């Protein structure tokens, strides 16, 4: 998984170890001299303490689980430190060595099972002295701290004081000189657990995505009752110092207005708000949603409260208005698939960072940039986070937004663009006509993408046309103009409202060209999966024969399979992943009263193993069978034996995922029967085929936000290309770079000519030749206790936070 699309302008890196896409697959011969393998790192003789501190966040348990299992895997001792820093100060039973089984069944649990508490004692030197003594008693010199900036700042201070604390303990006779020498330095690695996403240096903090899920669930529920009664709802969400939750939830639900601390409304906002609400009602919109961050302020740094906003609407407009304060609901519930994967990746990398630590290694924080895990100097991140608040205190709000990072800035810019609807008379007129269509199988988030494209196109002055039922509908003339109001309320709806089909245009070219001529279509935006990619290739190839196709065309990837070349992520994949994860949770829970049971679950994806692999990581599966990695009967037998051994422990259940096309002979039924036979007397089996439920349901916050932002960017590209290619009263574009796919590659959104993507595509199996997530597959096996090689070449390198004045050579 990744963040919502932070752009860091770094070149994408290709994953290693891609298996051949042909049916007779052979394992590639890896040159191990070019790789840094984690099995060369040993934790023998080391002790790692893990604690959670500050406010709890969903996904903390996944991080704790990953630290414990990775630590034990490499031979280190791992200790729980209960109740955060308070437990470290109190010592005794608060510091306990743990086993592999101790973290079973906590992956799907919200909050933190090891507790978190505010600790005044740790703020004093005496408290830290006692904490150091308690750690030495257990031989702990490696700390993994999961918390916010306050918790991590305290950890760094503790590390800086460590040698002095040990010296003092030795002088008072509490520890011997040998102990002081043996435990001479303390390694600190941080992971940011905060639902507010208020920590600079990482795109997403652990818990943020889950909190967005809670908010969007409430907004979706409120929308139905608000429409029934023509009500206005003011929702207050968390974010005392950071407006990320409010901003992204406003984007994801199409809110009428949002109040956040980093972007206070201009003077006279009260009148502007009332005008906008009344205009929306005049367009027959039956509800209004206003989202207020709890730390919202005006330009004079005075608070704006939800009650204040409600009173304004009631007094000025007389609308039936209600306030809903979400409160701690946002912290609760099960973690999303994104947070589980993020926390698992961070937990594993935190252990690697501790193993590689030296006395000269600065305390670091494991962060996420795009889809890459990176290590950043902890105090650089803390310093930048503190600078944001200072900028807001000085009313330098533009500076505060920049300091938040490009991800936050992009979200805010997209919100501002899509919320600046003017009257028809005020809108520019470009005299260009742009068509939008869905192609391929439905994917949750398609409607959010269409809504964003339509509204962005209208803002740019284009006439926007909606094409129904894909290329087939295009050829039949199922095309109509679509207005701003027509796409209202689309963000939260699953499937494809426009209608979508898998039909390719090759046999319909003449009719499609006729429709483009009839409707004077100057540009085309295609939102869809692999069929959309193939469709653009066919339209591009037909340009020599049909001049009508010599117009800018761009594709936005939307498919649950996440199998489109040129993009690490597709709209709809996150929603499908959450469906798989939720279903696996329920299936595992069903076995809680029936021990010794193994579940075989089939996922979608065609030949692409993304859903099976990432679903396996987020659900805590034992194995996931995919097409990209060959397996034979010997491996199947080894997996059965592994599960047999597992049944001898206290974890008496197993979870096996299988991609639908992973092997034509080793079908789901075959694997089910094999496991049933070989496990007879040790465990029994059940199988589930998840099917089309993976394509349904309301889109996740990630898919709504990703679809909204990527489509807005696609329309901006179209506007640029239309101006560039307009000559002598007509649009003519026939170069390769006028037919592009907009995709997220590692850390940036890139427009890539589809012609250049052909070499990166396995057309037989409809998958990219290189897929970044294959590098994450070993994590699932490590966390399931399989002995496996894991390439950590990308780990261990420090990066610096852009613009941080604390930067030093590491």
C-alpha cells in the first residue's frame, strides 16, 4: 500500500526478483552479491523493548506484532513495556519478555494491547534514571517507540542522556562498571502512531487511514438521513493542530465547506458560507455537509467551533441544522488494511534499523514516502512538525501548508479547485469538448473520479460529455452533456453510475470516430482497467486512418486487480483489499470456538497476485499462492507440514489465500482437497470463494481521495494539451505523448505515453512485467514464521526531510 499520492519527484525503482510471466516459469538466478540480505543481520545477544505512548491509534498492534515477530525471527529477545513510559519508569511486571504466540490475534484489534499512558515522571531526570535502571536490569538497549512527536522527542532525550544516566547509576552502585560498559549506548527507532497525521516526514501515520474510515462511515450514514429531511449537518472531527482528517474527509465525501487550522477562511467567511449553502439548495441539493476540525481557527487565530457554525446557518438561513461530534469514535474500531500493512512494514524495518544501529547512528523514525519505507532522522521530523505550529501562531498559513508536506498541499489544492464553483456567467469558455467514460469491470471509486473530472472540466471552461457503457455505448451514441449538479453525491457510491463494459474499440472504430465527429469531441478521459489501457492503444494505432482520434487522450487506472502497467496503484484496489481483510477477520473469528481449522480463500485479480499478497499481509495469512511466484507440489506439501507444526502451538488455525489464476492445475478445490487429506487428524479445512463482493461496496477513503485527485490532475493535463495542440481552428494531436496513462510510480504521479508502456507489459497474462509489491511478499512469510530470504537493499539508508535546517551528514 501507499499514501494518497505524495509527489517527491524521485525516480521510481524497479522491484527485484520478478518471476517470468510465462506458464513454464523458472526462478530467476539472483546474484546475492548485489543484494543486502537480512539473514546476514543477527539479533543474537540483543534485547529489544517495544512500547506505545501517547494517544492510541488503530494499527499500533500490527506494529507491535511485527516488531515482536521480526525480533524473535532474527534471534533477539523482545520485551513488552506495558503502559508506555510509565511502565518503563515503574519496571517490575511492566517489562515482560514475550514469545511468538503472544502477539497472535492482535493484528485486527484496534487500540494498543500493551497500553499507553501519559507519564509525568519520565519528564524528570529522576524518572529517566529509574527507567534506564529498569531497562539495564533486562539487558534492553534497543527501544522501538510507537507514538506521536512528544513521545519520540522524549525517546531522543533519553538516548542523549543515556551515557550520563549509566554513569550516575554506576557511581551510586546500582549497576556495576561492567554493566555500564556492556550497555554503553541506546538505540532508538520511532514509528509514528497518530490518527491526526500531524507528523512531518511521513505521508501517513499509523491510524490515520482507519480514522478516515470511521469518519466516512458516519458521513455516509448521515447523508441518507440528511437527504430525507433537507438538513444541514456540521461534523466535528479530530485534529487539534492538524486539519488532515477534516480536509481528506471533505474531499472524500464532497463536503460543502471545511474548516481547518492550516487554511483559515478569509474575512467575511460567514457571508460566503451562507451564499454557497443557499446556492446549493437552489440547485435542488437536499443536504449540506460542513466539516470542522476541532482546532479550526480564523485568520486572527480565534477558534471556529461547530456550534458557532450551526448557529450561523440557523440564524442567517433558517436551515434545519444539526451538529455531530465524532470524538473518540475516530480512534476506535478495527484497523484498515492500509494501516495493517503500513504498520507491519514499519515494524519490520524498525527492527532492521535497530540491528544496524551503531553508537553514531542518530535516532531515526521509520516513515512512508509514496509506497516506499524510508528512515529519517527523528529530530529533523520533530523540528519540522514544531515549525508548522510556529508558522500558524505567526499567521503564516501558506508556510504552514508547505511545511506539512506535498501530500497535504496537494489535497488542499485539489479541494480549493473543486470548491470554487462560479456562476455560469463567470466560468471561462474554452470552446473545447471533453468526453469521460468508464471501461472494464466496475471498481469502487470510479464515480468519485468521474465527479472530479466533470467538475474540474467545467471549472476549466470545457463542455463535459459523459459516455455510458464504455466503448460499446460510445459507438451507439450513448453520449450526453453532464452538468456540475448531475454528479453531486457520486463520491460515496460504488460501482459505475455511467455504466462500464469490457468491449474493446477495435471492431467499433468507424462508429466511434463518427460519434467523435458528431459531438465534436476534442479530448477523451478513460477511467478503467486493463481494457481501458488496451483501448487507448487501439485508438492510438487507428490515428492514421481516423483523424478524429488525433486528440489528447488520457487514462486513469481503475481496477480491483491493480494490474495496469505504469501505475503502482489503481482506483478500487484499496476497497477490494479492505473487503478481503474484513472477510478474513470474520472467517478467522468463526474458528475461535473450533480449533485446528485451516481456511482456503480464493481472491480475484486475474493473473495479478496483488490482492492475494496484500490481503495475506493485512489479514495475517500463513501463505498466499500467486501466479507471479511459481510453486509446485513440494511447496504445497511443505506448507501443510508448516501448518501441522503450527497446530501444536496455541495458534490453532490457519489462513491460506489463493489468487484465482495462480495455477491452472492447482485449483482452489485441489488445494482444499490436498490440505484436507494431508492434514487429516491434525486439522480440518474450509474453503471460501470471495467472488464479486470484492468489486462491490462503498469506496474506501483512499479510493475516493485517490480518484478525486488523479482525475483532477488528468483534466489539467488535457487542458494543457488542448491549448498546445490547437492550430488553425482545430485540435490535432498525433504524437505518442498525447495518449498517456496517469499513474503513481513509487513517489510521484507521472503521465506516461501508453506506447512506451508496451515493453513493460505481459499482454498474455494482462499484468506488468515488474511489480513493486512482490518485494513485500517475504514479510508475510517472515511474520508467519517461514524461513525465507529477504532483500533489504533499499533499507538502511537515511534520507533527510526537505527544507529542514537541522540536516547533518549521517
